[in-house]
């Protein structure tokens, strides 16, 4: 029996790994991930440039506004990608030598509005850059107006200073919220989305393969040689091994992408890793990694088994892929609910509802680690979630196998849910 089980598992796994679809998909995935991480270098290669500084050439016809404008630009231009210089050349001469990344700002005196400006460029201006320039010009205009109306110099100096903000948060728990917002808005969705997609992929793969064997009538030959239990477990094992292999490949593609980015010395990245790492350290997540990683990996593996078990049991009651698509919809909706609840978990701070949800199978793998990171549950709660998940898989295997034995050779075209209920009743 062990030889037959290993043969079925190997056959199912080879069917997935040695297919042209697998190679083509992974080639496309690798290229897409590498291209996405190194998008700035690719754009630079084709003539674009994310990080090229914008040169602002100022023509100050007022003879008093340039220094004020420069000071205001230094306040608003925090990323220092705008270089400002004053020019005494004629406007026609500057226009003749203007380049793609150059801007010309002409400052003129006005008797009513105190200061007016004209902005000239070869191409359109980035909206963020334009807003920075407008802010600096408005501040400059205000200062010029104050000077011309003889506002006290000390008052003027204090008004021109950037505001000083003392940030005080009384609650220690909430002091890390601002850094946690970055983590929850960038890191978690990035990590959870691939897991969600792998669940969808796993459910469709297990169900699709069983439906295919029933449709081609090869199921009768297989079940005549092995037990339904051996058949189901072999499908689950092969599919989960395949998903784990695919997960490792995805991680490898990401590492290669960042390695290429590092080797090429890209000046900008799609993801600001340094700011994310700093936010992780400040929020205290780094100190919890030794707990989060092993428990989360365990929950992921057990959840993969649970999802594939349900997919296999439901697929046994179908006779075509259309019936299975009907049955897998509730599974997809549950996993989607878990995905969105994990992203919005911070909104449920202190809620008993979200705490109870974190114990439920299918949902716990999304929510429990998230709540632990947020400090809303303890390690004891995560252990409860893992225990409930293991018990659920055990019960599902015991009861589901009874349904699977009846349904695997059932080719009737009746209502799928009625067939499922009848199969369960026969084994009570």
C-alpha cells in the first residue's frame, strides 16, 4: 500500500511540475518580479530617470525675493531632488539652453499682490514638484508682502520659521501606532496576498485534478487498485508539496530581484526597505519574529492541508468542473474574508468579535498572526488557534473520508449539495 501511495503522490506531483504550464508560468513570474523590483533601472535603461534632479533656474526681477524663495524651497524640498540657482542671464539666453529637466521661474514685483511668478519648462512638470514650488512661492509672497508693509523683523523671522511640533503620546501601547500603520499598510498586505493566492491555486488544483479523473473515468481504475483514503491523501500531499515548492521559488525570485538591484547599484527601489525595517524595529515586531515565524509557518502548512481536504471532499461529489466551481465559491469567500479582516484588524482593537474570529479554522491563519503583531492577543491565543486548527483537520479527515468514499464513484447529475448531504447521511 505504501508503494502505491508513493507512486500516486509522485505521479500527481510530476504531472504538475513537469508540465509546460509550470515552466512557462514560473519564467513569467520570475521576469515579472525581477522587472518590478528593478523598474527604476529598466526605465533608466530606456532613457527615463526616476532620480535625476530637477534644475530650477530663478530670474529675480525684484532683486529681493530669491533668498526668501530659496529658504522656502529648502523647507518644502525634503528629498533634495530640486536644485535651485539664480541666473543673471537674459531670459532668451536661458530659454535657448533649457534642458528637459530644467524649470525657469521668473519672480516679478506687483503693486497689488506684492509678488507674481511665471514658470517656464520644456515639458510637463511632475505634480508633486509643482505643488512644492507653489507652496514655496506662496510663502515667499507672504514674506515679501510683510516686508513691504514694514512688519517687525523679529515677527517676520518667527513667521517664516518651520513650525516646531512636540509629539507626545501618553499611552505606551499607542506610541508605536504610527510606525505600525506603515507595517500594516505595506508589509502585511504584501506578505498575505501571495498566501491568499496560493490558497486559491491549491483549492482549484486539488478539485480540478479529481474532477478530471472522474470526467475521464480513470477514477474507477485508480479506486480499484487503491483505497479512497490513499487516493485522497496522495492528492493532498502532492498538491501541498507543489505549493510549498512554488512558495520557495517565489521567495527565490524576490531574493534574485533584490540581488540584481543591489549589484546594479539602483539608486531607487520600488520598496523603501530601510524605512520598513526601521518601522519594524520601532514597532517592536523584530523582537517577536522568533515567535511569529515558526507559529505562522505551522499554521500556514496546517491551513493548506485543511483547504485542500475540503476541496478534495467537495470535488468527489461533482462530475464536472462547473459543479466544482459552484462548490468552491464558499471556500473562496471565506479566504477572501480572512484576507480583508487581517488588513483591517487594527480597526477592531479590543473587539471580542475579532478575537473569536482568530480561533476559527480557515480564518485563523490570516488573523491570528496579525493580531499578535498588533498586541491584541497573546502567544497563548495563537496556541489555541493552532490547536483548534489541528483538531478541525483531524475531524474533517475522519468525517470527510466517509463522504469521499461514497462520492468518488458517484456519477449522478443531481444537485451537488443534496448529493453531499445524502453521502453524509449514509455514513452516520
